[in-house]
C-alpha cells in the first residue's frame, strides 16, 4: 500500500474513483440508509470516513443551534419563574441569581489570577523551583 507515515500527501481538487467503485459505494450508501447493511460490515477505512463525516455534520449542526437553544431555554425559565412564583418571589429569585452570577464571576477571576501568578515566567524558573 505504500508509505502511511507522516509524509505529506498531495490530493487533486476532486478525488475520482473507477465507475465500478463509484457505483458500489453509491449502492452501499443507499443500503446503509435503508438499513440493509450495517456500519460494522464496512471495511475499517470506509467506516472511518463515515464516522468523520457524521461527527463534522453533528458538530456543525449543534453549533448552528446553540444560540437558539440558549434563547429558548432562557424564555422557558422566564415563564416557569413567572408561572410558579408571585411577582415579589420572582424578583427575589432573580436578585439571588444575579448575586450568584457575580460571585461566580469574581471567583473565576480570582482563580485565573492565581493560575497566572503561580506560573513561572520561563523554563529556567521552573527548573529552579523544582530543584
């Protein structure tokens, strides 16, 4: 099969297959979708290509919906709060959430400052501290 190491491979803009291979892969794709063949039946290299494509598509789809999901969650939380609490209780709960958010943000800043302060400036400093 040739060298499969870390060498750089050059590929054309569009990789082509023989008509027979193209036809066979097309049939496999159709049969996968129809449930006539299972992923475990494919050769590992083809299963790997499908897994990469699936993960890329899943990630892109999830990212494209993140903002919408956050907005819908915020809206649902708002209406749940209003439906299950008096206006005074809702104000009190919201004030507590703001306080908790400010405390969490402050603690995060303290944590990041401590990490930055504790990191040595160079490799020499790290070796001196260990020695």
